[in-house]
C-alpha cells in the first residue's frame, strides 16, 4: 500500500492511499475489557463493548456487519463503541482512496502503526521530490484543491485522449491528402 496524496485536513494531514483499507475483526479481551479489533496490515480500528444505556447507543443504533478473521460475519449494534487503540505506538489517521473520494468527498479514520506510517510518508516524499513539491519532498494539497484535482482528473484524461485522437486523425488526413495529390500529379 502506498500514499498517493497528502491532503491538509484541519491542522493535520489526511492520507490518500492507492487501495482501500478493509478490516477483518477478532474479539480480544485486554485488561478485562472486550474489544473487536479490525486489522489490515499496519492499520487497525477498535470497537469496545460497553452496554448502551437509555437513548445512548453506539453509532446512533446503526447495525454494522463486520468481516471476522475466521471468515464469518458478525452483526453488531448499540453496544460496540469506537475507541482509542489499546496498543502502544499507534497513531490515529484520517484517510481514504481516490475512488472513494470521487464517489463522496469524505475521509474516514483508522489507526496505524506509527513507524509504518513514517515509512509510508518517507516513501511518498522520496517519490514526489522537488521541483513539483515542498522542499522536503512530497507534494501536499490544500483540502479543497485536492477535491478539484480528483473531480477533474477523469475529465482532463478524457480531453487528453480526445486531443491525441484528433492529432492522429489530422496526421492521417494530411497523409491521405498528399497521397491523393500525388495520384493526381501522376
């Protein structure tokens, strides 16, 4: 997995990855607390069990179906609350993919092993060195500018393809005109 863009999100960075982070969950008990921990490589997300009370329900009572590590599906509702990771050296990140952002320009959250995140950022910075980026490497987009970039990227690609086709057609027409002119002169 690679970072394809870093986008200013409030006072931090949101990371746009080249592939979707899809979690597989496992129930774990840590320090007497029940957790559903979703993992995907260095990424994770945590839900902690706490009985809902009154009108206070996790995710406003929304039912979620989680893919478990053993291949089964598990429905959770009301009592499983998103929580801070119980593990060390984990940082919270804001992230998405270009395909997801094209459908709806909304980022989501996940947790990530801090050392792996630093490696991903370093790789991104080295891959996107100046003159097209910040002096320390890695072009970073303002929030609304990146939305425009992805919104118009497909349109720009289609226009470039159309221009290329028109250029090829122009060359073919010129070649055909020269061929016809040579036949008339003969």
